[in-house]
């Protein structure tokens, strides 16, 4: 039993291996067929000039082949009629050229034979008088072309060859003219016509291919000049390419390339400004940190050393926050933080972010109030967390000691609305738009800010299709709501959630 089991198992294993080998061979064969198809359609390393010439050559060759086939078919249909007309005309010419007294000539007299129309030996004729063959062509057979001597056309087989014969009778003179042509001669004529057409077509195709090659090469000269311009350019030369010397078919390609150059140039300029601004922003806190460290080292009393260390710690925290904001901004600009939209509840995210500010709020004796309704939206939870942290951090810093910060979210017109307000000094109307620019700090802003937080808010809102509005904060100027108030509010309106 064990031997049988082992044999069956081995057979199954062998079948599986063979099936796997067959599948692998089929896969390789399919891959080889695909490579062959691609190499036929688009030969590797071939230029556009060669491809266009080859495609046009094949198109013209196909058109000529169709034309030749139609001509041969039409000629085959008309050939019988043409042959009949030719035989009739020759018979009439021969009969009209015959003199009187032919009936007295001996039969088949070589001295009296004439060849008025048979110089090219394409046709044979016989002239019969009183049953005797008195005039004939050199290639005419001995027997009558048509023994019945009946006027009109007839098909005959003579010495194994097929003949088309026309008989014409002149009863007053007693003459009968028979003109015939073999089928072989007709076929030879058709073959000669086909060979001549082939030779003419070959010459025309060669001339056409040469002309096409030259015309396409001349048309592609602007592309060669454009390539030379690109090769001679400096690495950072991003000026648009000219389009006027190029064929109109290449204009969309060059315009799209110029658009990409403009985007790259804008990105390069943006990165240069970012690096310059970031270096400037980092230089100041690093200098302050160095100063506080020197003061701590030189301090002679414990109180002075602790004060210097506290300032040093505050500077380190500010530098850490600045570095984090710079990294977030760089990732957003570079596109590394791709937006991963997913349904979420904005109120839950707000609760999590506010917990991170509870310790700081207690130290400053601030009160952060929350009024959040369940609010659904489509958003990237990581980017929205950065947006909330920067909005609340901005409000906490500007509210000052014993200040108030109010955070709320609600659903309006099908979309989520986020509001963060404080009772700080507020922002002048002229600065409401500029505060979202990078590294901009409004006059009177408290120390510790970098001018990056609100630019991050604007960038993330843009990626989510949200709209930002600015307004007065928690204290609104007494009884007159239109009067000057105190504080500042940022409102972010998100688009409605698709059904």
C-alpha cells in the first residue's frame, strides 16, 4: 500500500511540475510575441523621421496595390471586348487591302503571301478565296482558323492552343478573311503591362520615399535647433522656449514644457525665499540662546543663574517650535504630505488638540472654552491637527496672561465651520491678509512668534478647499457691534461633504 501511495504522490508532483513548466513557457512565449509586435510597430532606436517615412511608404504601397488589383480586375473584364475590337479592325484592314484577282492565285503560294499587319507576330490572319488559302501571315496555321467560315467571333483550339477568331466575308469578291490571336499572346500582353506597371511603381515609390525623407528632415530642423538650444543652456536657465519656428503640431508640447518650466522656476524662487527667510528666523533665536547660555555661565548668584536658565529654556522651546513649523511647511511645499481625505468628526479632533494646551493655559492663567457640535467633514487628520494646533497656539500667545480663548465648530450650509477667537489686542484691518504670509509678524505681536503658524493654516486650508475669514474677537467694543473691538477671530469654512 505504501508503494502505491508513494507512486501516486510522485505522479501528482510530476504533473504539477510539468504544468508549471508549461505555464512558464507560455508566459515567455507571450512576452516574446509582445516584444516582436512592439518591435514591428515601433522599432527601437528608430527616429521619428524614419517612422513617418516608413508609415507613408507602406500607405502608398498599399494604395498602389489596391489600385493595381482594381486595374487588373477591370482589364480582365474589358480584355475580351478589346481583343474582339482589335480582331475586327484588323480583319477590315486586311480585307480592304486585298487586290482583285486573288481567286486565281494558287493556294499557299509563298511568293504571294503578305504580312501587312503581323510584323509583331501578335496576330495571325488568313485570306480564303474559293476554298483556297491565298494570303496568310507567317505565323498562321495550315488549317483554317474557323473551318465553319461563319462571320463573327469564335473560339477554337488549334494544335493544343486556344484561339480567339474573327471571320469577315466579302461575298461579291468571294473572299473570306479570318484573323485570330492565341490566348497565350493575350496573357503575355497582360503580363508585360503588369511588369511595366510594377517597374514604374517601384521608381515612383523610391522617389516618393526619398522626397518624404527630405521633406520630413527639413520640417524637423527646428526640433534639432531647439535641442541645441537646450544643450547649450545653463543648469538654472528656466526661460520659456520659443515656439514660432516650430511646426504647429509641436506647439502644444512646447507650451506644456514651458508651463512646467514656469512651475519649476516658481518653485525654485519659492525655495530660495524660504531658505533665506528660514536662515534669518533661525539666526536670531540661536544668537539669543548663546547670550542666555553665557549669562548663565557668568552668573554669580543662584537667582541670576536660574533666571538665565529659564530664559534659555524658553528660547529652546521657541526654537523647537520654529523648527517643527519649518519642517511642516517644507513637507507641505514639497508635496510629501499628500492629502489623504477621509470622513472624520472635527469636534473629536478639537478635544484632542486642546488637551495639549491645558498645561500652558494653566501656567498663564488662561481659560480655553469649547463649544463643539458633532461636525462631519472630509479631511486629512494629520494636516487638520497641524491647523488646529497653530490656530490655538496663536490665540493662546496673543491672549496673554488671564486671557480667554474660545474654540467652536458647527455645521453650516452642509459644511463644517471652525472658529478660534481670543481677547488679545487684535489685528488691524490692513494686516488681516498679510498675517497669512510667511514670516510676517503684525506690529505689536508678542515675543516668541515666528510668522509661520498662520501661513501653515492657510496652506492646509487651501489643500482642503476651505475658505478663511478674519473678524473681531471675544470683546466687541461695548454696545455698538460696529465699533472698535478687542481680540481676533479666525473662521475656517470647509466645503460640504459629498453625498
